[in-house]
C-alpha cells in the first residue's frame, strides 16, 4: 500500500488555509468580473488565482475588499506588477523560476508557487518555507501528471496540480483528484464555479475517509 506523505501546514502572508483537507484553487482571468470571484468563493474555493497584467492590480484591490479572508494568488511575469499586487492584497505569487519575482515575494512576505526544483532556491531568496507551493503545471497534464504524483509528493513540498482537461474530464477528472488527494497532493486548480464545487466535494470526501476531517453528515443504516 502506498504511504501518504503529510506536509507541514501552509501559510501565505498573514493567511492560513485549511489544513485538514486538500485545497481548491479557482483560476480566473484579470478581465473576468468580480462576480466570478464571488461564485468561486461561494462554491468552496480556498484560494482564487488571477492571471494577467494590465488590470491585475485594481482587480486584486477590489477583490480584497470584497473577500477580506480569502487567499489571493497572482500569476504575472512582471515584477513591476507583482509588487503593487502584493501591496494591495495578494498572498501568493506564481513565480516559475524567476528570481526577480521570488525577491518580490520575499520582500512582501508572501508565498510562492514554483517548480519543484526551485523550491529550495526560493527559501534561499527569503521566501517563507511555509509559503512555498510546488506548481506541477510544467510536469505534465492529465494522466501523465497523475502518474507522476508519487514523484512530486515525495519531495516533501506541498503540491498543486491541474488534473482536468485533455483526456481527464468530468467523472474521470474527479476520480484523478480523489486518487491524488489520497496520496497527499495538497491543492487542485479548478476553472469555473461548477468545477470548483465538484472538486471541493471530492477533497472533502477524501479527507473524511482518511479521517482528517469529520464527514459532512453521518448516515446510519438500520436493519
């Protein structure tokens, strides 16, 4: 039987997400209305990740006002955008292998999402160790990525995966999420409120089966 790797609790800036189950990361674009953020939060997202450059800073500022406790992630290739985004409320930067973006994260005391082979370097650059999330996006997609889950999880760093898309859709994607969550993958990226809700139900169910959180409800069958 495969051993489950348990990572340390995460902390992004001043915000600590749930530690008793895998996290759900809702992905939105900077051009999407804030109602998309509202729908994702209502569906159970732990973190909303916004991608873009031009409108990114004002949208982060507005989202922070609407959702004071939400973990907000930012994906931009520009340090001149990432810094102001952190200043108005971003808690997590997608930095890839860019040391300039990592330095911005360290300066603001926020977390980073980076490739597995850059995690130690992030610590050296001053990023808080508890704020490092390994983004497996560059390690493959769909079934290929699912089959590499052991390799990624056993690094000891918390792993973020995107499992939907390609050959994994609908129930197949949710089955993949369940397998990966049971084996210790820490977070899953989802698109749209419907997918967020489905992934949240799945990771909650897995956590209840593993005994890390109480079940949503108890049903006893009587003979």
